[in-house]
């Protein structure tokens, strides 16, 4: 099974992590370890400046879930 993805940055996909098909929970449980999906070379280095940090995103998802 394949699923689409969208990105908040532009650039070139330089690597795709294969072999997660049988363990999709890795994306949530270990995103910085075995759960990564792609490596992207940004078109402009400052594109990531507007993104949330990992800590900001964790706070955001806790707030959105009502936790």
C-alpha cells in the first residue's frame, strides 16, 4: 500500500526510507530513529524557519487532543 504525503517545504527528495510498510507505527513512535520517511534537500535553507520545532509540535498536538 502506498500513501500520499504533503510537505510544507520545497526541495528534492534525496532518500526514501524503505521497509516500514509492515510497521507504520514507527512514524509516530520513533520519527527521529527508524520511523523517518524521507530526506529532503531544501530549495532554500530558510524555508524551515517557519516550521514548528519538535517541542512546539508536541505541545500543539497535546492541546489539539485536549490532553
